[in-house]
C-alpha cells in the first residue's frame, strides 16, 4: 500500500490587489474541495473517482471559471470544456463546446467509459449527453452577473481577457517564498482585478499508487465561438500515467505548444527527475513567453506545483497529515 496525495487548483494569474474577501472565499472553496477529496481517499475511493468528485464541486460553485460561472464567448454564451485521464491504463475522455451539461467533467468521464472515442465536441457531445441521461440545464444557469460585467468590459476594450498575463520576472514553485507586489496592474487599460479566475483541476494518487487527473474550464472571456483551449487536450492541459497525474492552467495556446502536462511525465521518465524537479523544468524551459501553472502528483505519493505567473489558486494534502492552501508564491 502506498500513500495517497491530492492537489487542486483554481487558475494561475492573480491580481496582487485582489480583495481579501475574494482571497478568503477562494481559499475556503479549495479547502472544502480538498476535504471532500481527503474523505473519499480515506474511504479507499480510487483516484479516478476522487478527481471527478472534486472537479464537480468546483464546477458547481460559481467562484472559478468552470461550470456555473464560466467565462462567456463573444456572443454572451457559455462553451465549456473538460477532460479526465486514468493513469494506470492511460484511458481518457474529453469534451468541448458544451452549453447545457451541468457538470462537463462527468460527461468527459462518460466519453472515456461509455463510448469508443476519447473526445467529443459541440453538438455531438451534447447529443451524447442526452443519450447518457446526464443532468442538463439552460445556458443561462452558467451565466453570472459578474461575468456579464467582465464581458462588457472586454468588448469595450476590444480584447479577450487573459487573466494570467501578468508581468513576473521568473517562475515559482510551491516551496518558494516571496511577497506579492503591491503595485497596481492593468491590462488593456483595465484593472487586473476585473479579470476572471481561470481553469480548475484536480490530481490524485490513491493508496494503490493509481494516478488520475481532471481539468475543467469555461475558457477565455470574450473568446471567439468555437475556440478550444488546452484543458480538454490530453497531454496539454491534462495527463496521467503510471508515473504521475498533471493538470495545467494558464495561457492555453502556450500550454498546447508545450504539451505541458505530458512533458512532466516525459522528463520524469527520460531524464530521471523527481516530481518537483520535473515540474520546475517544464515551467522554466517549455513555456517560452507563455504564462501558466500546474499541479501534479506521483505514484509514490509526492505532490508538487509550479507557476510563472505572480500567483495561482491552489491547495494540496498528503496522507501523512500535510495540508496547504495558498495563492501567492
């Protein structure tokens, strides 16, 4: 029997001047999700069940950008995407372009388990959801007043809102320590505090050493309809194998180009790096000028994270009693 570990994230790229109440709300949600996962792991639930359970909880709460509270397209609608991967046999499922599925991560799992395919999108994914009997809601369920306001600002600025493109001199790991800057930041002439949090994800290794990963997002605010990011792309935003499980967040196009999640497993396998070393390597060497972060677990019960933005909503816990929730480096 090995040792279990779990990590969750709610996006990379955080305004240093984010109101304290918003910071505390994010920490409370991450703590609640960690405790949900810990309880399931203590009940011997397999890793794949735990990542789905935790991401469903994140999708249901409108605080982060997945499920209810998802970012809006240029047309003011929601197009959600998600993926899930079970490490032992590298089974995976992914979905994009969802407009009525209450919990995209659960549909991604059904694609993995109930279809001969790995990825379904738009009308085909919606039809599959109806066939599988998953819970459907009107598109309006996902739309919040806050996101309507951010979409209006994005349109006025004639831009897509990238919350993670925040100047930062280097990269940080979970073990690094630094104080967040107090200098006000703007993007497209707008305070960065107006920008939405990003993707959510969860990675787990259970007592049997089985790794799993799940990622879910609404994408970018004011994105073109039909845009697909890294989150549903296996090997880019999500990856799990017999070595590790990884979930990414940040600038989707940069993550796709780097095949970031898969690269963590690759450098562990081919360079012989430990988990945190592998995470640090890919964040520093693979993103070029892109901004991103990721969480990861290994089959040995290690947990790690890394990011090169100025902050990332994240939390982790291990079987030996360690638990941490944080935002800043």
